[in-house]
C-alpha cells in the first residue's frame, strides 16, 4: 500500500506494540520436523497488534473507499452501474457456492443447466449461433476471439493474412490482443462524424487483412451507423469481423450485433449483466460466434443431450482458455439478472442508459465542448478545455470534493483533454442534475479561482499524488 499523502491514517506498523497478540494458534497435531536452514527466516519484523486494533484499522480504511453503493460513479467505458443485491444472494447460494468444479456431470446437472441456459440466452441477445462462457474478462474474450480467427485462417491455408485493422475509436486492449495472437495492427482513423472513415478502410483492405476489431458503440459513445457496410467490405476482402461487445449496455434488446455481419464477439458480463465491476474483478468475457466460427470456440461448453446436460469441446476448438468453466459466480449473477429483467427489461436497460447519457450531455455541453454533434449512446466524451491553464485532471480531482467519482479522463486518445462520462441506466434524474450542477460550478471556479482546481482534492483521505513518480518508482512494501 502506497500511503504517500494519506491524511491522518497511521500505518498498521506504527500501531504495533511489543507483546500484543491478536490470535493464538492451536497446538500442532502432526509430527514436527526441522526446516532446511536456507528456508528459515528468523527476523520477520511483523507488527504486534491486538484483534480490535486491527479490525478498527481496516474498517476505517474500508469506509474511505468509494463505491457505487454510496455515490455516483460515472466511469466512462466501464459501466459502473448499481447491480441488484438479489443477484448477489443467488450467487452466494450454497448449492452454487459449494459445488466442486471436479464433480462428475451427473452430480452437477443444475449447474450445467444454468450454463447451457445462459449460453442460449446470450447468443440470442447477440444474434449468434453459439457461445462459450470460458473467458474470464473482456480482454480475455478478445484474445480468445482473435485466436479463433487465427485458427480459421490456418484451416483456410491463409496464414499470410497477418494484418488486423483497429479503428482509432476502439478499446485500448484491442491492439494488445491482436499482437499476442501473432497479428500486426493498422489503425483506421475516424471520420468527421466520429465513425470509421470508410475511404480509409477501403484503402487498407488487401489480401493481407485477417480482419477488423470494432467496438460498437465506439469509445466516443457513438453508434457505428455503417456497421453493415464495414462488415461487407471486410468479408469481401477475405477477412473476419471481431466485435468488442463491452458496450452492450447500450444495445441489449434493441440491436443484435450478429445480425449486422459480425463473426465473433465478446460480452462483458461484469459490465452489462450484473456483477459489481472495478477494483480488478471479478469478470467474465463470454464469447459468441456465427456458424462459420462457432466450431473454434474455446471449451468445454455446456450442451443438452436429451434430458441431461454435459460438457463438450467444440469440433475445432482453440482449447481451454481458463481453468474449469469460467468465473462461475459471475455467470450465476448474469443468469439471475436475465431472469429478473426479461426481454422487455433488457430493452428498457438500453433505452434508459441512452436517455441518461443524452440528458447529462445536454446539461453540460454548453460549457464542456462535445466534439461530435450527434446523439450519443450510453456515454459521451466532452473536453476539459474550458479555461486556459486548467486541465481535465484538475476538473476530475475537484469533482472528488463534490462527492462524485471522476469520469474516465484522457481517453479516448483522439479527443484532446477528454472527459468520458457514462451515467448508466440505474441513476435517477436528481443524481444527474446534481452531477451536472457540480460540473458547471467547477467551470465557474476554473475561471474565478483556478487554484481551487490545481490543489484539489481538498477533503479526500488522500491528497493529489505525484502520479508520474508513483508509476516510475512505486512503493510496494513497507520499509519502516
């Protein structure tokens, strides 16, 4: 834990007092043996604390955390929405929680049926022929999908197709996934409307193209209106279309990506389908494919044979990409969410996400410039260039003083001083009004008292860090 600039919070080590004990260990019930001398550490320098002091210390720290359960969290591109606690209860049920992953299929029929039903539901939502629940996160799903494209090209005898096209409005993990799978990437610029420049795409298509990775809606929060033409052009050139489905929160029940010509796509179940997101996990990057690429899906996948369920590998599977069968608890939450919302509910999720984003954009765009004059989808990108000498980082830090988590900043890279804001469908009009009011007050402060922003946050547990130094010289352990 890097405690630089932590305000009034003593470290566990500083609370230590010689002789204090927080727990006692039972006597050993196995024979004692001497450890090899090279493995024995004699001076551990561990803190000596009683249990109450430890509990209070970590409870106080937990109360300083920012959470969607307490405040608005408009983190663009990450869909930090409130998720029903009923889905948490479902995932915590002992029948799911205590089921061992190595149990024989005949003793896990309920779990296998859940997996099968979830696969069936998600592939229908996306308009695909088959799905696999294996990948553990969005980037993991991307990598799996690109490996599927590689395997299909190999079967076609076209491994000379090494070029993967990446729009400049795509998620940042797309180029990394391609590179890990052995492809080289070429950036396709956006046009003046924020969508893929069709002329630039045509110019890039040749017999070396393996495919294109498309985030739709893109990271500008805009729908790719030419998606069907893009898919047709790439297919005519002999390539595949990968869909980054991280932004399905804007599309559920409204648009089926598979129907537009996308060959393979991942869904972030932890963003769209009810698992608390952020802090490093947990996640699930379920991947779905059309009939051409379905045989290459990672496995095993759940199948129904007669009245029973089992696990099987797809015919030409790229293999297993995660231990066991995916992040099962996340999958249970997703299935509970689907049962709770139903088809009409999923459509309302997308409609409300889009409505909230456009409403908030309308409240602030008169002060914070929005570079693309279009209706947005579930999120929008504004610019922090409101006053000379005040930057997006200053605005973000000042929002903390108003009790709001900052939006994503400086992404996407194609917008200078970007503020990427996603209100999600779960926020009320009152919350959006309060957030917009804070944004407008900060703009006024920037003009009249810019030092307020330069020194922000003023009332947070941690002051502004030297982020460059923290990245280059991180403090990873306590040195006393």
